[in-house]
C-alpha cells in the first residue's frame, strides 16, 4: 500500500514512517501516535474501525484514562491536515 493515491491529489506511504503528500507537497501528520492512527486507518481501508479498536491498536493495555478524548483530538487534527477545505 506504499504510495497509494486517492482522489484530491493525496498520496500515502505506510512502509516505514507513515507519510502523506497533497499535490506533491508533504503534509505534517503530527505526532507518532497521530501517524499510527492514520496508518491503521489506511490499512483498514474500506472497513469500519471502532474507537475501541483504534485505542487497542495504538495504546494496547497501556491506554491512558482519557484515551478516547485523545483519539478524537488526533482524528480531528488529521482531518484538518488531510481535508483542509472541509467546513
């Protein structure tokens, strides 16, 4: 799945560090945890992922008490970067 493109000029790489480009310009995907959430979502393309599945994948048994809030923040930040024209 490395280098997979999607409509809107986005391209993703998941082999090695998770990276993304829009129209040839690399995007700042944030922290390693935020990148890991994006990587997991990319690998599950076309399949729903529950918040609990994401929390388990990112933190495992070491999930902080406010993992759900942190997850929502990371997803919101990713949406801002990946969908800058979204209202």
